[in-house]
């Protein structure tokens, strides 16, 4: 169970800012058997390395998130092999039917029918996509994805892309491969997960260069990540100035610390209440037209 104290503390932060709540663009809901594999992966890292704080059944996880005052969230999932994305996408569609405060979410993999199911997903109301280059272990420049990025760019549908090399690097993570995707599709509405950790500077460069590129805050700035990959203090002015393109993300429920720590980490950056209002709520409201 989540303590009443944590809930009250999170709610106090947004209430003091005059906000009606939070919008969290990076949360994970997925079929139970997939989520238990994700948890098993984190468990296998070793005792106490990555303890899942919110290891509850789905109804309780939803209660906890709503209890924090999260008004809208996502159900991000991601395939690690072909022939999986369509199934994940239909699960996510029915999840949103039962939970209208979840922005309908979808994903894809480099496979021949990706361009078709991505177009279908957009036509039937998908609001956000997820691409995970480390777990998926694919090259975002794969020709099978050219039409996918193009379709997303044309539709203006945001795609949350895990393209930084943290917490775990992959063959295609880092700013190199994904910046080539942006060069080919400069109007893509991309949300770089984890603020691009640990390559914060290179991904801030992309946010500066492309007006539809955003960052999500997922895990970034928390003591857990700061120990491994500290955000360079010299970049704080840029993070402040580009604040209109920074969005709250958390990785709930798969985080090795309390949700409150993410919120506190953002408050402690001390970038001003206007910055916080944008990041915790208003920027996502604008981006998703909520
Ligand atoms: Zn995530």
C-alpha cells in the first residue's frame, strides 16, 4: 500500500502551484504476463538493485496513480520481437476504453506490416506511441520504419522514444541513430524519454534544433539516476529555457523509489513555478489537446 503521506505530499505540490493535477506521459500498463516479465527482468538485476515500488495488481496501480492526482497518463508498452506489436496495441486500445483518463497508446517494431498497423492505430484514435531502442534492439533507421516515422510526422502524433543509453546502453541507443531519423523527418513530434540520459547535452541540442522534439523527465534528476548519470549543472539554463518542451514522465509503476521522489527532484531543480506548472501539467495538456 502507498502511504497517505506520500499521496498527500504529491498532491500538495500541484495544489500549491494552482494546478488541477498532473499529466504523466510515461507510465506503463500492459498485459499482466508481459508486465510480470518486465518485473522479472528487474528482479534478476540482483537483490535491491531495482526493487519495483508499485508491484500491485492493475486496479490498485490505477488507484495509486489517480490518488496522486494524475489526470491523464499513458499505457506504454514495447515489443522485443516481431509479431507482437499488433497484440499489444489491441490490448492498449481496450485498456483505454475502460480507462478514459489513459491516452490511448501503441507501439511498433521494424516489420513489413508496421506502416499499416501504425496508420490504422492513428486512424482509430491512438494519441501516443512508444519506441524502445534498447529493449527492441533495432535500428531506428531501419528501412521498414521509414514510412512509420513519416506517418507519425504527418499525423503529428507524439512518439515517446527511449533512445538514450541509460539506464542500459544498446547497439542503437545514443544520439547518433535517432538524430538521423530526425534529419530525415524534421517535423516528427518526438518525446525523448529519460531526458536523454546520460547523453543529456546531445539530446538538448536536438530539442533546440527541432521544434517538435520534447524531453520527458522519466527517472531523470532523481537521486537514483543522479548517482549513475548526473545531469550537468551547466545545462540547467537550457533546461529552463526549453521548459515548454519538457513533460512529466515517471516510469510508474516500475520504479525503484517512491513516485514522490520524481516530483521532488523536479521541484528541487528550482527552475521556477512557471517551469514546474508547464512540466507537471500544462505542456502535456497543450501537446495532446486535453
Ligand atoms: Zn519507461
